[in-house]
């Protein structure tokens, strides 16, 4: 273990085996190592933004076992919003100070490609100053396959219609065996990484998530991080790594045990150490709870995501995030935790 610690202190790269071994360290030693990296990059800043999550449809042709958002037997309430409905939500969000629309939908094969792209265009025309973060690699894969287009063609359409950056959703766990079990038929790991690379080649930024705390092993998590690190070495286009804590209500994935806070914090800390070429680690308060996300700031994370205003995907699976957070609550909590609240735009420019 001493050799691994020395490697971390000397800024040397951590291998898969070493990453897994780091879980054997006690929480505080691990936290100290990750925190040192975090402080070198961001000192005591904790980033957040004012954003609005918009989920315009939950009708999905795919069935991911962990998903409680898409309409199915457990959630029979299908919806697909009209552009007017989306515009009303956006108008209200801007009135409440939103600087970013985070738009993620299900894989809806009843509406056409024009519905997806027309919605981005409508948002950009009506709200030209608002950053649009939209379409996960899973959605891009779905649209390409459904409408006989290449990934490049979908990406061109996104850019033409006003999408500014890509969210990190749909990554789940890259290990093919686990992926096949939890979300068979969804974008493959190779294609998820390829789509992000293609997006980065257009000079655009994106994020990367990892869904953990279900049936994956620690080794699967480190393997996931290393596959991302390899792409980042080539493109430099990822802004943030977001470990999403699995929420287990209203879905088809049978997982008996909760992850302990220790395991969550260790995973955050290890991600800060392994992902040495990622500028940011986001403790997404929606899936970790706000208090653990604040403690995670001592374990490598430097970002909390945003106020969100309304969240449908994780709250459907049990997260207490339906109504978002108020900015003044965020600021008070961050200060109370000993960090400096740092309002940012979607690309981490300080506001
Ligand atoms: O891809 C679905 C996950 C993701 C569950 O890029 C679940 O800034 C936990 O990607 N338990 C969508 N997670 C959310 C997402 C995201 C969120 C915040 C910021 C950014 C960003 C991206 O939610 C999906 C999936 O991995 N998810 N079901 C569940 N039961």
C-alpha cells in the first residue's frame, strides 16, 4: 500500500489493480490523498450553477432495469410535452434565474427526429443566452439507429439547432457483462465513448457519469474510470466526472443492500485520484443527498451540480429531489461546510 500512496503523492498514474486496492485504505487516509488533489486544482471552491432540468418525454422504447422514469408497468403515466409546454417551463426557469437548460428525454420512437431537434431550436431562438446541455450519448445512439443516420450526422444537427454541451448520462457501467444485465440493448460502451469523442472533436465539452451501488463490483467501477481516462487523454473534452448513487425504488433491478456512506465517499475519493486528467468531480446532491455531497467536498469532489428546480429521473426512483434547491440554501450550506460557494456557468467559468 505504501508504494501506491507514494505513487499518488508523486502524481503517478494509478492502475486498475491499484485503484481497487485503494478501497482497503481507511476512509480518512484516502480522503486526505484525494483532498490534496482537489485543493491543488480548486482550493476551497465548491462550484454550483443555476439550472433547470427538463425531461420532455418519458415514453421509451428501451427498458433499463434500474430506470423508474420511463413509462412502463410500474409507471403507467406516459407523457410527451408539446413545444409550448417546454417553452412555458423554460420561461419560468429563466424568471427564476436559470442559466442552463439540462434537457434529457427517453428514447421515444413515436415522435420524429424533428421533435427533438425542433425543441432545441425553439429553446435557442427564444432564450439565446441560456446554455443548452442536451442529449446523452444513449439518446444520440437511439436517434441515429432509429432515423438511419450516423453519429456524426446527429451531432451536426445538434450543433445546428443550438445544443451547446452534452450531459454525461447513459454511461451506467461500461463492463459489458454488467451492462448487458442492467440495460441490454442500450448504447454499447464502445459507442458511448465514441460519441463523446466525436463531440469533443467538434470542439465541444461533455460530462461523464457512472451509475454505482447496484450489481457492479469495485473492479467494474475502476475499469469504468480508466476507460474514461483513456478517452480524455486523447480528446481533453470531458469537464466533469459524476458518480451517480443508485436509487432503488420503482424499478426492475433487485438490489437488497444500500451502499454505505463510507463506500460512496471512498468511490468519490478514488475517482479524484484515478481520473487525474478530469478537471472536476461532481457530487450530484440529487443521488447522494445534499449532506453527503457536502461532506464529499472533503473527499475529492468540487462541484454539487445546480439548483435544478425540478428533477424527474432520479426522484422517480426515490431521490428527494423533485423540487430542487434554493440558491441561498446552497450558499449557506456550502459556507457552513467550510468551502467557498462559487457560482459557475455550464463550462465552469466563474460568474
Ligand atoms: O443516465 C437512472 C441515471 C442518469 C437511476 O452531465 C439513475 O451534468 C440513480 O446523467 N438511480 C441521468 N441514477 C442523469 C444524468 C446527469 C445528472 C446530473 C448531471 C449530469 C451532467 C448528468 O440518471 C441516467 C442514469 O444513469 N439513473 N435511473 C436510478 N434508479
